[in-house]
C-alpha cells in the first residue's frame, strides 16, 4: 500500500530539475553534512506539534503522511542522535504520532496513510491498512531508541516487541517466511507478492536477538535465500520492484507491469531503488557473504554508468536520462559501505548539497542514507 505510483509523476518532474553537484566529502565532513541535511529536511518536511509526521504530498493538495515516511523519520532521528544531535524530543513526537495512528490499540501496525481532514490527520477506508516496510523501520528505530536512551521514560522496548509480534502475525507469509506487503495481504496470491526492498536481513537478525524469537532467524535465512536467487536471475544483479515468491523453497516468478503498483513493477523503479541501501544496511550489520556478493554485483553494474539515472530494466537499460536522488543516494551509501571509492565519489557529485524541496521521497532517502 504505497503512494509511489501516485507520487511518481511528481518525483519524475523533480528529477528533471537541475541537480547541484558537490565534491566527495571526507568522513568527518560526511557526518557534519548528514546532520545538516537532517536539520534542513526536518524544517522542510516535518509537520505536526506534539505529534510529528512527514509531509509526503510534495506541497500539492491535502497534506498526507505515510507509515513509510514515519519509519524513515524515526530511523533518521535516532541515527542523528547517535551523531550527536539532540533529537530525543523529536523522536518522541514521531513516536506519539505513530501510536495515534496504529491499526488499533491491540494491533500496533501503523495505518499506511493519513490525510488532513478538517485540520486533523486521519485514515479512512484502505488507508487504515498497514504497509510492512514502514512497520519494519519503525520497529528497528524503536530498538535503536531503546539502546540509545533506555526505556525508563518511554518504554521503547515494550513498543518494539509488541510491534514485532504484530508484524510476525499479520505481515509474514507463513509458507515462505518472507514479508508480505501489509496486513491486507491475506489471499494466497497477495501473500506471494514480494517487495524486494523489504528483504532487510540485518533487521531480521537484530529482531531475533532482541526478542529471542527464532521465527526471525527463519525470516532472515529465507530472506537470504531470496536475495541469492534474485541476484542470480540477471547478469546485472538488479532486483525488480516486485516479484512473486511461493513455497518453502522460495520459487520466484516475474510480474508484469501494473500487476501490483505501477509500470515499473518488473523494473528497478521507485521501490527497488532502495535495494542497494537495504543490502548495505545488512552488510554493515552482518558482514555476510550472500549480501556482499549480491551488493558487489549490483555495484559493478552501477560503476559502469557515467551517472546513475532513474529507473532501469533488469537487463540494465536506462529507462530515463535524468538523475533522481532516490536512485543515487542508495548507491552512494552502498559504495561507501563496500569501500568502492570511485563509485562513491562519482555518485557524491550527483547528490544535492541542500535538501530538495517538494520532493519527499528523494529528500528523505538522501537524509536517511546519509545518516545510516
């Protein structure tokens, strides 16, 4: 349940705008730059008072917020704290908004979208369903908050464990043990839909240690099977936005355009653009060979490009000629993690030096990858 297909046109228009270049920063400068970007992003995109949320409507129409954005916000805010920024109050305000927009008091998954109606952020109809990627980031951010600040003043630990229990019950395919797209996916067909950017093995292993629940170890192992199989499907190693995954052995089947969300369902679009970041997140945590091989294969492809552009076929053909930060920032982060200095420098020159305005998805991915 994403807004990417709605926002795609807006993101594309933003992608056509000029991108300011910058030189590759030093490690110290990267930390300073990341926190500066966070401050700019918070000023441009964060709404609400005691309950804060991320405005995802790019300045057009009614104010909207997404559980995806809430996950990014909570993750970015606790990561900024780890870099020395005083963000505890802000994190608690994001946390309060999440709590106010759970599916129910008994089901702490977050409703995937809210729209401002009569001055209040509310969800109606299908907006009241969940989106797994947002819930996974929220859970991980709560774990980091517990480790950073403890759970005496605000019980992040209990909230994380309750959310993880709900994710396990409502957002996992009980045959493949891979994440589904949300709690609305209940039919045999819907539970087979896999958003490849949700294969966050590092998160799953962290959840296993944190909860002492072996289910998450199984989810991590199955995710690694999927990552290995996805990587082997193409010479480029690229993953599509979506794929169908069935059976205990993880049988993969390609989807057609518009089958699930948009024209890029079977391409590297505005979902799979996050895969290099997610893989690099995992490798930074786990240093495992499956993730290393899959990520290096993708980075080898990207390193051959003069610049990273928006949307690719799985064979590696550029669909568009313009750059977009949502594609560049994850590759830049992955190159940094994997110590691919030439690619890191090349992609750093494509990144804006200040946060893009009215381009929620790109700006937010730039901030969260810079802080990761």
